[in-house]
């Protein structure tokens, strides 16, 4: 059987498309090493990873949702709101809680439950009610953040139960627990999307929902599940962030969603659905984390850093446009 | 011979419309059976019922004498019937192997990609599909994607396959290869139902043919003993003239709209066209003939690969709609809801959009002048509306179409391009709209009328018939339905 002209180099290139940012990461490591001797130290790199651990969970969640062809802006509000509400259910009224007196160890399950519930609600409006994912989650971004501001009256929660601080501050085998958690979840995401039917269903749905339905995939159920998983991951990101900072500020997570989209998109996840990998999204997070670290080490003013991030996103898009050769939507 | 598929007395309603009215089909085992009929005859509805995507309101479907499985049991359906739909169900971002085994990449546990590719290669070679299993589906051409779909459809073990207009997107050589493949499948005992608008293909590949018309079964006959004429008249039925076309003198005025060797890849090739003042030229052909593409290129909606368009003596820049309209062209688009009007704007505003500059100076639009012009348009075209201020979105299909006509005619165009003007409008509106075209022509315009409705084309002084992207015949007034359909379906050239 003569094989048809599907050029082998192209296939190979497609396989490595996830890794287009690896050279960028290497360049950043070299540049960082020259700019500042502290940069390559274990302490600093560990620090970079720990700082990125919670936002990386949001990138993971967003990548899953984008691959399935949907959209979720509300994730960033969940990062602050879910732990804040969970904590307030547990701590006494004197510390700013609701005074329900639920047991302290319940705080993490409660937090994840709140995140999942937000996902359920998003999914209901977008899938069952068939509203636009963009507008629904934009509204939910505002509502969910408001649901944190309202009960806390905009105050920072300081008196937190021990259990919610643990994951974000503990050290396992010489590395912060948050890094392990993010690593394990990313590994699960990479394997799940590459080797399991459910993961492949996300690509099928994002690529052509009608074809997926015709192939017997329960499109609505899978999509709803992805939104719930996304909300839960965002809540977990909130737990890690809370533990790292030791308090829940009123603007925890605010403004993250731009970085999340930037990381996912420069990592090769398509905004149109059906394309991209979790590994690619991970490299996107790492690039942004390293740039952030280098800028901070070099003492670049925080007021100027957004300009640099914006430029990085544009440059990454231009590079992938040139490498990919196809017009982007 | 045993009957492989039997659908009896199928009734299917969608709201007030009856898509199938006691229709049925019987296909013997191992035969290739054609299903033909004009648009809206109920073919697609029958396909969705035979593939278990929709439940008939009445009637039953039998596979080899057994009752069809429950609608929810997708696997059971797929083991009985496979379908290659008109619309591709290949996912471009995934590999060929994964497309073949979509949602059954593994029976449990992680996917073994190497084994999956091996299985895909085996499947592809079984059906002699010459495609690399590891290639991305987006790198395949239309023909290869279709072959992958056929292989996938058969891989569920179905011995009955429905091909819904498979040749619409293929070129001549690819069609020949598809037919060779279909013959090979038939020798292996596969039963096929073949849907096509091209009757010559029916004669080439099928043994029997069933004709649907207006949601009913009209006849089923072996192809061999069936004269072309009889097949065409079964499809068209009695031609009922609802509109009496007016007579005009021979057109020998100046050319107001012309095209020279106009080509657009995949749509039409090397088309020459000249429309004179006082003349209606029809464009007829099947859905894939390129007639709509040609008309849209005349207007500038598509940029032709080569050739020129001249409107009223001005050679317009290719692919420039404002230039064409400025040169004196009026245009009624194919899909009025998408391109014809702005639903939230009023009748008056929609109707006078092209002449806004004449309704006031310095970009200001005088509401009073717009109103008076709109009242005049409403009267001329007999638009049933509460007044010029009613949003067009609230009007019925026929009246909305009249507003689109008003917009096309408001600037007294020298040339008029009209695509499917009577789609979805009632008989009364139909007559008014065709009358409006003839009025414009009597005022000295030249018109191009594209239509799927043969009755619309009766107002034409001549009809150019297109087939696979070329004008194959110039038919003068006085044709019969038989003649025209025969040319349209490519039986006779």
C-alpha cells in the first residue's frame, strides 16, 4: 500500500508543537542567569514555582474549558470567593465569620464544594439554558467577586483555621506542597487528555460538537462536567493561595484571568476550541512566571511590568502565527 | 431477493409543515437504490429517520424484517445503518486514526496510540483507502475525508450505507473513483441508498430509484427500464403556472451587465454573460452548479480568480460591492435574513439605505424625505406594513422580501441581480415579486434571475443552465420543465 503524501516532517512538527515554548524557557533561564546570579539558585526557582502553583491550576482549568470549545472568565473570582465563604462558615462571628461553628477540618471540602457549585451554575446557564459562555461568565466574574465583598464587607480575613493554611504552606520532600499538588494535577491532565476517552472527547467536542454527538459522546454532560471541574480547580487554587499568603484579601485572584488566558494561548491552546495540550499550557505558565521573576529581580517597577507582559503575549502570538502559518481568529 | 430496508407509511411533521406524508421506501438486499426528489421533497427527513436520529410520528422502519431498535440505542443503529452525511463529520484537529475510532479509542483504560494507529491502518487497507492513519484530518482533501468517513461508517459492521449527495463536493475524477468504490462494495453485498440531484449519476450507479415529491412517495422503479423523461416528470409533477409571464420584444438594446471569462476556483469556470436592457436572463442549475456563486460574483460578494465584470459600461473592481452598486446595480441576495435587511431597522430605513446620500446634505438624513420615499416604495411594491416605521423583522417573509426588493430598486438600477427571490414566500407575494422584476425590466433595466424554482424562471427571456460550474446551455423562452431539468441534472447537454 503506497502511503499518501502526508509529509512526515509535518507530522513530526505537529507532535512538537506543544513544545514550541521550551526554547523560550531555556533562553529565559540563560538570560536570567546572566542578569542576576541569584536567579538560577534552587531557592529562587522554587519560589517561582510556588508563586505560579495556584495560577497554574487556573490555567489548567481554563485550558480544559477552552479545548472543549467554551469559555470561563469567572474562575478568577472563585479563587477569592470560595475560600472566603468556606472560612466564614467555619470561624466564629467575632473573627468575621457567619458564626455557624462548623468544624475546622471541613473548610477545604466546603471551599471545593463552593467552587463546584459555581461551575454547576455556569454550566446550567451555558449548556442547559444555552446562553453565551462569554457573557454568562463575565456576569459571574462580577457576581462571584461581589459574593466575596458583600459578606466580608471588603475586609481581609486574617483568623483562618489551621487546615486551610496547611496545603499552601507545607513542605513535602523538600518542596512546597503546592508545587507537588500542581505537578500531580498537571500530570493527570496531560495523561487524561492524551490517553483517555473522556479527555479525547473534549477535543472532539471543541473541534466539532455535532460530529462528537454523532459519535455517541454525551456532549452536554461532558461540557457541564468540565465547568464543574474548572470551578473546583479554581477553588483549590484559592486554597493554595490562601495558605501561601496566610490571609484572604478582598482582591485575591483579581486580575488573574488575563494572565491565565495569556498563558493558555501562548502555550498553544486555541480560543476556538479543539486544539492545544495541557503540556503546552504548562509551558505558558512557566514562561510568564520566569519573566515575572526576572523583572522583579531586576527591580523593574511593578507599574511598568504590565507593558512587558502584554508585549510577551503579542510576541508569542506573532511567533506562533509565523510558525503555524494559519490566520488566527 | 430479501428486503434489507423497509420504511412503511412514514409520517413526520415539524410544527405545521408535513415533511413526510405516508412516504416509504423498500430496498432489496445488495442493491444500490437511488432516492431522488426536488428540494423539500422529504429526502433528508427520511435519512434522519432511517439513521435513527429522528422518530417518525407514524409508520415503521424494518431492518431485514426486524423492527428498528430504540432511538437511544445508538450502537444498535450504527450496526444496522451507516451514513455519510452531506456535512462532514470529520474533526480536522484530530488524526485520521482518532477520527476513525472517535469515542471508541479504547474499550477501557488508557488509549494505546500505537495499537490504535495499527487498527486504523488495518481498517483503511481493508477498504483500500490510501490515507496515512497518523496524518491530521485537516491535511486531507475533500475526497480523502469522505473516504475516511465511508470507512468509519462501515467499520461498525453495518451492511447498509446511506450516501447523502456524496458527489456534491467532488470533481469528475474523484466521482469516478467513488463510483468504482461503490461498485466494489456492492460486489461485497453492501446495500446502499444513494441520494443525488444528478440524475445521470443515478443511471450510472443505481439499480432502482424511488422518487419523492412534496413529502410523498411517487414511484419506485428499476432504473434500467425507466426513460429519463418519465423520471423527470415524476420529480416535477404537473407544472402549475401560477404566474403568467409577460411578453416582451426581442432585447437588442445596450448591454448593461456583462462578464468575460469569469472564474472562481471550486465554484464556476470561464463564464461569459451579457445581459441587455429590457431582458431577463435566468440562471438555472443544481445546488452545486455554481449559479449562486456566479451571481454573487457579479455583485462583488466574491472576488473572481480571473475575468471581468462590467456594469452599465463601467468595468467594476473585482470583489467590490459598493463599486458595483455605485455603477448602477441592484441586488436581491440569496438569504434575505442574513444579507437582505437589518431586522431592527424600519421599513423606511431599510428601503432607502442605498440612497441615503440623496435624502439630505452633509451626511444628514432628512426624516421627512425618507418617509415620503418610503411611503412611495410601500405603495409601489404593495408592502403590507403598519407604515414606514415598522421594523422589517416584524414583517412576514414575503413582505420582508418586498422590502429587500424595494432596497434593490430604489435607485432605479440599470442592472438587477436577483437570487432565489421567491424562497419561502406565499403565492401572492411570489407574483408581486416576479412582477417587480418585470416592471424594472420594462423600465429599461436588465436582470439576472437565479432560482431553484422553475416557475420563477418562466419570466426569463432566456435561461442559462449551469452544470458543475459551467454554462452548458442557453435555453430560449418556451421550454418545458422536462427539457430544463434534464439539462440541469446533466442528462442531456
